[in-house]
C-alpha cells in the first residue's frame, strides 16, 4: 500500500507565477489535510477536505490560496501570484476517518519563490 | 484546541532513556494526546496516541496522569537515528503543530 504521494517534491516559481501542489492520499483514505511549515517552525494547519468538499479552510489565507479534492484524482493546493513569503514546505496528510488515531503524511513539496 | 508547551530542545547520549514532557492545561474532555516525530526534509510520522494512564507500543511509551494536563513521551534506549523533532498534539487533526522538541542524540 503506497503511502501519501506528493509532487513535485521541489518547486521553484518566480514572483507572480502560479504554484500547483498535488497530493495523492493513501488508498482508501478520503480525508486530506494540508499544512505549511516555515523554516524552524512547526506545521500550521491550512485546510481539511473530503472528496469534493472543503470541510474546514480556517487556516487558509483569504486570498491567492485555494484547494480542491475532486472525485477523481489528487488533491490540489493552488497558490496564485506567489510572493517570497509563500516559500515553505507544504505537507499533505490523509486519514481514513474524520476522527482517526493518526494522520499519514506525505514527503512534502518545498516551494521556493524567487 | 488545547495549546501545548514542550521543551525546545533536549540532548541525550545513546542508549539512555529519554522523557519528553508536554503540558496541555486546557485539554478538552474528548481530546486525545498524540505524538509525532519529524526528520529533516520529511513529513511527520505518528509515534503514539493515548487518552489516559499509560500506552506502550514497539517504539515508545506515553504516560498521562489522571488530570491529563500533561503527558510524557518515553523513548527507551535512544540511538543516533532518534535525532529528530518530536511534536505533542492535544486535539484532533485540524491542529497546528507547535515548534516541538528537538532531540539530539549524542554518541
């Protein structure tokens, strides 16, 4: 059973470009969470999604950021018009249930904005 | 969501037992306590979870006193490969990890 997959692992974007980060949850998992981690800091919750639904986006910046988890295919975190402050590691996690003992994390996507 | 407080860093020699304590004074009745481990450039990895008293698995033990205002992760006989950041969470998944405890195991 493959773990949580994220791609790309590293992404470089110039200021003003768009960044698309993909997350394929573990097989059988229908709950996906996105986190952002700045250097030397802990992970900060961004958004929680189930298939075709955004359940909680309280941690998402109000502008430029969006997330989706379609019926088919991976979950996408999209950042429009990136700025230097968006440079961070973005982690995706999945779980089989809403209330689950643990989350399974992917390896992360490291976004660098130049 | 309960705020957690844990030491910023700890050093330990190989082979020693390491105990990392986390305080969560305003933990809610239905909150579980979960610990994760994170290596550089990797996503966090679940270690252990408990609600009260003691939980043990093949990796660690978790001690939770009756008032549940704190918990202690115990790593038996650490090795160099246990050098990592350890996060304590009180609540469900939609939480923000704190800065964690950076454990450095020394040869």
